[in-house]
């Protein structure tokens, strides 16, 4: 993307116009410097996980504040498809919402309604607070700007979501179909078998459905092999992860080298 200064507001329009983006998912390292470190590493977005990590709203607000002024887009995966999670995260400054286990067009439409102000949705109004960087302004213009900057990500990670793939992809307002590979393989009865023909078919179908309906396909890649596989399939939005495995692997590599040179 061309203008790093305004990246936090540019990501959603960039993805909707057919662009690609690379970032990270964070599950454990909710620290003051993580956003800056990721920006320095070249990440264009960060998705903080609330589904599996125990992350709460107080810490999430603080993490979003740490992204102000940095060329990175802060987003969050909420625990479930509920208005109270989605709207509150947006009020705190989320530029994107990832919702796990989306299984129908109705659920996808509920995500959109929770993220949009009337008449497009049912989101309650709270302006002049964190999402506005505590500034006031023209309300109609502000609402439209927030609609434009908010990236809506529906996770396809169950057999039911796969069955309703086209209906979810066709839902106006959903921007990204994100394949959750561990959950999807588990719900398909082939847990962790990522070379299984059925998983390969599903992996391709998600990317194809996204392209067919003008959406992006997203994926969390834990290795360079996964990156290549996702790119070849047509996934445009990739997140590096997990932070725990990357951190452990980095320390293990250096510690193993220390022991090897010491002769242990």
C-alpha cells in the first residue's frame, strides 16, 4: 500500500479493491511493544485473538491505543458472533472484526448489522471516544468513514460453514472469507490431515468462492510452505502465526546453537 501513514484506514478499501496484505495474529504476546515490533517487521495488520486467549476488553483497548500513529491496522477476533462483542470492539478502535465459526448467510448478515450504523445496520452510536481518537466531527461523514474502514472477516471453519460457503460469500458487507484450517479439519473428521483430498478440496473452494463473489480469502500461515500453498490457491490476506510458536522456535534455534558450540 502506498500511504503508510493512513494504513489503519486504508486496509479495508485496499482489500475490497483486490489488493493483498500481510500481517500477524497474536494469541499470547499482548505487550506494550508488540504492535510497534510487528510494524517494524513489515506487518500491515495485526489480529488480536479473544476467542482462545482470555484477552479482555480493557487490555484490547490498550492494545488498540498502542497502534495509534503506526503504519499498521489493529483488528480483533471476537469470541463469538454477538453484538455486544462486535460493537464494543469497534467502539474501542478496531479497524476490523473477525468472527469465528460462521455457518450461514443469516449469521453473516448479523455480523454486518452489528458493524453498521442505521439505516444499514443496528449498531449503537458512541462518538468522540476511543474509536474517534477522542475527536468530534460531522456525524454523517464519520459514520460513512467508519463503514469504509471496518474490514469484516467471516471464518469458514466448520463443515456447516463449508456447506453454506456461497451464501456466506454472497452476503453484502462481508469482505473476507478466512479459512480456519485446524477447526475445519477437525469438524470434517480429518483432524490435522492437511494433505487429505477432502481438505485440499475445501482449501481451494474457499479461495474460489471468495474470488467469485469479489471477496478476499484469508489464512493464518505458520510456515513458508503454508504461505506458498495459500498464495498458489489464491489467498490474498495472510497472517503469520502463531506468536507462541514463532517465539519458541526463535529461542530454541539460538539456544540449540549455544549448546552445540559449547559441546553439550
